[in-house]
C-alpha cells in the first residue's frame, strides 16, 4: 500500500469516527464537561486509532490489532461502567458504538473502502433513530414479528436449498425460481402492510387503499365493500378507495413485469399507464365528492397481516399451476389459449399470470395480451365483488368507473397494438 492510499484510508477512519462521535456528542450535548465518557473528540480518536492499528497490522500479524482492540475496549468499558453507576444507566449502546468505531477504523485500512464507509453511515443511522425504532417496537405485534422472521427464513434458509433447475417432464417448473417469485410477492405484501402500520391509523382510508394496492387490490375491494353496508352515505369515498387501489395495481403489474422482462413491459406500458391515469382521475373525483370526506366509525382502514404461511404456500402453488398451464397452452396451436388461461386466472389474481408470462423471456403480442386480459378481467371482477358485498350503488359506481377505464385502455390498445 503506497503512502497516498494509506493517507486516504486513514482519512476514512477519521471520518467514520467523526460521524459516530458527532451523533453521540449531539445526543449528550447537555451534559457538563467531564460528565460523559466519550463524545465527538473521543469517538473521532478511537476511529483514527483503529486505522493506525490496522496500518501497523498490514503484514498479516493481527496480534497487535487484537491487543489494541482489547485495550481500547477495556479502557472505554471501565469509564462507561463508572458513568453508568453515577447515572444509574444500564445502556451498552455507547460501548458497542465505541468498539465498532475502532473496528471500522481498522477495516477502512485493511478492507474495502466502500464497505467501511457504508457500515459507518449505517451505524450512525441506527444510533440517530433510537426514538423511532423504540416506538416501532412498541407498535409491532408478535404475529407481525413472526411474519418478518418467517420471511427471512424463507429467503435466506430455504431458498438456497432449492434446486435451480426444472424438475418436471415439461421442463417448465424451476423450484428455485418459483420460490423466489413467491418471496417477491410476499415481501411486497408485507412491506405494504408495514408501511400502513408505520404511517399510523390517522393516515386515512385513501392512503391505506393506495398502499393496499401494492399487494392486494382485491382484498382492498372486499374490505371497503363490507364497510359500504354500514355507511351508505359514504359510498363514493369507498368507491374512490377501490379505484385508487386499482390504479396502484396497474402500476404494480407494469413494475413487476419490467423487473423480469423489460421489453414486454415497454410493450404493455401505454395501455397500463392510460388505465392508471384514468383510474386515478375517477378515484379523485369520487373521493373528493361533497359530504363524503370521512367514513363514520371507519376513518381508518385496518388491514390484516397479509403474510400468512398458508396464503404464501397457496400463492406458490397457484403460481406453479399457472406457469404450467401457460406453458402447456403455448404448446397448442395459436395464441388464444394463453390469453384464455390468463383471463380465467385474472378472476382471482393477476400476479401469478404476470410472473408466469414475464418469466417466459419472450416478447410477443400473445404475452402482452395475456397480461392485459388478466388485468381487465380482474378489474371487472372487483366491480362485481363490490356489488355483491357492498350493494347496488357501490357496484354501479365501481363497475361504471372500471368500464370507462377499460374503454380508454382498449382504445389505447387499438392504437398501440403490441407487435
């Protein structure tokens, strides 16, 4: 390592210590001088010290580095123990931050600069958001925590064990790819639910409907339709919420398609964007109607935790069935069979069809029309569900608005047919 590179790396050690010290010093800025163990200067020096010990250990002999770590940790720990006794404080955060500062300073010299810088910034973010994280812990329930842990286990434990090859006679079903897609949808579902929880119950029905559209616009439709039975004077607001979630669904389908098959996403983009714009406009008109600014007794939209293991497995099975059905349909003469399978699947779900068709890796009119057919059928089906559960007025508003949106989408499709 030349001198210039060493100076740069020591500068990063200094900067990491300074950033962490800035946060620690600001948090204890009201303490009198000499009444806190470590602040801005001390953490900065600890980071620089770690860098120097790292520089002295470049030869590969890390005994000196280990001795420095133990010495710094012991000295800081002793002073913080005295401080904790005086203040009756059992927190170990500052001690852990000091140890991490030393290690990051050393790693900035011995390891990757970008990793060291990123880890330093992440450390400061965690330290600075103490109140937000603690408040989040008071609001999270055990089922929600369990769902997050289960999602992590599905991703980091089960996924690597699945074979990354097709295992069926038709050479279509890849367990690794199917499970990865299942995790993707589950993560989007859980993420949208978490956003609603973090936003708080006062975020409003429309916000909840928009966020709900990220993962389950059909579920949003069913929930709002049930509210309509007891809130007949606020049907327009509820219809606006249903349309808002449908608008997000159009954009979600386009986004997911683009992640997997960009050319296919470009082909269907004009139709879906026009549909989303029309749906958004109608949702705004309905939601902002006079005398319907709130739902009595239901100003908040309570979403159930969408991450249920049986629902996840059900979606995975549905995805496998749809993938196989689409592949077998493509083996038949003509493209109408693929579109028919997609349309029928759209009665319950659009994600399975979207993922199955996009994963074929092809760009064709049949693939694009299959996704659009599933979206169109799903949009009309939600109008029927709203009618059955929410009554005639909600159904007429939802189906009528959806019909106008689909007419605009059909006109766009005729203008920009996928070639």
